[in-house]
C-alpha cells in the first residue's frame, strides 16, 4: 500500500512541473528540445529519488544513474524515430489511420525504453543486493508513469485533425482530372497523370549541386514547349532547364509563389472562386480553407515524434485541391472531407491538358 501511494504521489509531482514547463513554450516543436535540456534531468531525478525512497538506496547515486539512463534512452529513441519516420507515414496511409501507426510506435518505444533503462535500475543497487526481477518491475512501472505523463503533456499542445476529420478514400483518384504533374523527388524530375495507378516517367536528372532547388513551369507559346525552371529562393534566381545557365532576366520569370502560404495554382474560372486555401509554414498551422461566408476550416498534423508540415496547395476544381504533407502528394475533397494519396514528391507543378 505504501509503495502504491508513493507511486501515485510521484505521478502528481511529475505532472505539475512538466505542465508548467510545457505552458512556458508556445509550440510542440520546442518540447523535445526542452525534454532534452531539462525533462530528462527531472525524470531521472524523480525516478532515482523514488527508488532511493522505496528501497533505501543512496539517493545521490540513484539519481545520477537514472539521469544517465534517461539521456541514453532519449537519444536512442529519437534516433530510431528519425530512422523510421518514412515507414510510419507509409503505414498511416496503408492502414487508413495514422493513430494505428502512432500507437504502434509508442508501444515499441515504451518497451525499448524499458529494456534500455533496465541495467540502470539494476546498477542502483549494490552487487550483492541486485535482483533482475525487481529491476524489470521498476523499469516497467516507472516508465508507464513517465510515458503517460509525457504523452498527456505533448498531446495538450498537439493537433491531429488532418487524419481524424478527413477520411482516406483512394477512389478519389478514379476519375480523369486531365492534369499533368511534374514532380521533384530527390535529384529527379518526373512526369505523370493523376490516377489510382499513378505512373511516373523520368524527364530530367538534376545535377547534384541543384538538387535543393524548387521546380516551376512556364509554357513557351513560340515553339509549343514547356520550359522547366529550378528556383533558388535564397538569391531570387532561376536556372533554365535547357542549358542550365543562370539568368536574372525578369522577362523569363514564370509566376512563382512562395513555398508556403500562397496557392501554387488555381484552375477554377476567375468568376467562380467562392473559397480560398492556404498553408502555414509550421506543421501545427496546417491547411486552412476559407469560404465566401468567412467560415474557416483548418487541418493540421503535429503530434509527439511526428511533425508533418502541409504546404504547396493547388486548387484544381470547385471542390478539390492538392497539397504536400511530409513529402507525400495528396488530393483532398473539401466537401466530402476525403483525402487520397497520390505519390511521393518533394515538390510539384501542375499543367492542365485537354
């Protein structure tokens, strides 16, 4: 009974300072940084103190060992998250629910933390008093408490309605959109049409030194060709696809919009545009749709370990748009609140075809 009371008090003590710490920030993006700088120190202090209180171990030894254990598990866990981020978003679309993949990742990370911190709990005790069973039990119980606390804190500053309010429906791609896509992925430019069995054709390999530039298109009426530009926003210059020579001549500039914020393309009739769309630079700002009655809808996805920014919005007809979420090209029907995954893309341009 005494141990149970201490663990409950430990949870309350842990939640109060962490909530204060979380409220001092303004965005979820700061939470991992704060956890690295202060959170692991605090968690290790509380875990070590709890062990010393329950089992009468030396408090300073217990605290120092658990602080070290928390930093080790944090570094390994975050490294694995970065490594498997691409896999997680692919699973999210395949399972038609991001929370399935998110919950799986939490469970995996929890048991990984238990395994990593087990030897640290064991080292707290003198060699003759060590018990593997007791150390496993401590690692399992205390990590349940800290994981629960951290998830609640993180979720209080999260937003995830891009996947909860919007339904994944791949049948959106079954109709003929008569749109030609130019996609940039890595160092390649591909061409393809929007469809349920999207097929891409390699049309240009970008030289290594230009891989970080953004593609833009302009139709050349003189010889009925499409010129591909690579845009360098840092110094406001363009590189022309044909000769790949740098030019600052304003005559050759296509209509270029910023990477975030403005609509990339709008294929609606100019007299019939009763809603607008925009995307924020940060993941939590997401995608915003405003109608003529000033009703605003916002969809975003930023949860612990997943900061999936939305950008590069193109309105393709009266009720559908295309955007990029974490390197995935997605089509959305704003009326039915459905989305469909098209393909991977760092950036894209659209051209209408008859």
